[in-house]
C-alpha cells in the first residue's frame, strides 16, 4: 500500500492557475486606486528607472533675413518606481476546516484581496496602512512625500472648505480674492483633473448644492440613480474606509500622473509544514505539529508620481497634480 502519494503543485497546476487569474481580476475590480491610476507594464526587476523632463526647450524668432538662430537646452532627470512586497498568512486548524459548514478558504481569500487593496491604498493616499504600518521608504521618495495627502500638504494643495462661501466655490470656482478651489489649484499647476475620490458623506453634500430655483446643480435627476460628475470628471465614493470625511472630504487630480506596476501579482500558497515565528524569532505556530494549515498570499507592487516639469508651473516644490478638500 502506498504511503507517500500526494497532490503536488504540478498536479494542481491547472486549478491553481485558473483560480489565481480570477482573483487577480478581482483585485483590479476591487481597487478604485488601481483603476484610476496609470498602470505601467509589469516590472522585470525590483526597480524601474523613468527619465522625465528637467529643463524644457524654448524656441525663438530670428531677426530679419540673416539673423542668428539662438540655442536652447533640454535635459532630463531620473525618477524611479520600486516594487515593495506585501504578504499575509492565515493559519487555521485542520479540525476547524473539517467541521465548518462553509468553505472557509473561499470565504477568506476575497477578504485577503480586500486587505491587500486597503493596505496599498492607505499607504499611497495617507502614508499609513489601516493596520498602522507606515509607507515604504522607497514609495515616500517616489511619491514626493509620505503619501499623496502629505505631498499635497507640502505643495500647498490642501484646501479647507471653511475658506469658501459654498461647496461649488471650493470645488469648481474660487474665493472672493481669486484663490482657486481644488480643481483650479490642480489646473494652476498645469494639470487637468480627470477624477475625484470622495468620502461617502460628500454624496449628500453634493445633492444639497442647488441653484436659486432649488434645482440640484450636480445631478440631472433625483428620481434615478445618479452618476456624480464634476466638470465632466467622475466621482468615486469608496466604501473601504480609507477616505474618511474627518481627514479628507475629497481628493481631486490628474490620476493618470500616478503610476503603478506589478513586479509580482498575487501568489497563493498553502502549507501544512511551515513554522510561523514572531519578530523575535519565537515560534508562534508549528503547522505540522499543531495539525494546522496556513494560507499565504504575496504580492509585489510599486507606485510613483514622477511629476515632470511643465510650462505652466516649472517650480518643482509647488507643482503637484492633486488637491485635497477638507472641512
């Protein structure tokens, strides 16, 4: 009688490939950040170099028939996108798996996809994952700050609604002395807003913005499900808890200037023999000895905001393709 038969990774290869492909699609469908930002081709190395304009060329009129043509220079600088690793393990006793009335793996895996998405989104937007882990150092450098909110703050692109007469002025207009709202702030730096991400309470605030005749300004109909747009750019209202009205009511910007790429898409592994230790090296779980199973998911992804120089605002420290509206 055989005692060493098992289903190997090669045996289950077809099943694994099919399942992972489905979950990869789910990550993209789940993540509003990945859909809004610019996806670059997958990375072949841990770091990718991206040359961007440093000094832009100029052209000149020639004086008369024999005037001298002037010269100009143009040069580039390097920006980088670095892949960082996210991983998590879910250990479950085999007896719990056997006695459960549900397929626990089928229940857990979609939530792990959401957890990866929330970790990435929190790091990119606010420089902190929901679990309290700070943004990777390479992402801080490549985004121009510890997340978009911090970089927008440094560039003077965080605007308070309290400084404007109403919501319309704060988003699409300007105050009484010519200071622009969030869209105008992005445009003043040479970028066109192509999307907004707002906290869920902003829906009711936008519904409440009405003309002097009482008609909603941002919605065409109150009887049908509204697709919220501002000056032609759509608004996303995430329900993942990352965009909190207490911190940011809305983030508006040129989302195609935020670049991302996979180094390694989600990889799923199941182990019954691993030993899980804490940071001090102390054994927490010995899966084989404790009759447990561990599901591990790993992903490597990179984000960068190259912020190339443009003719509208050539000053690097004040140019930024996003603006944030706060209370």
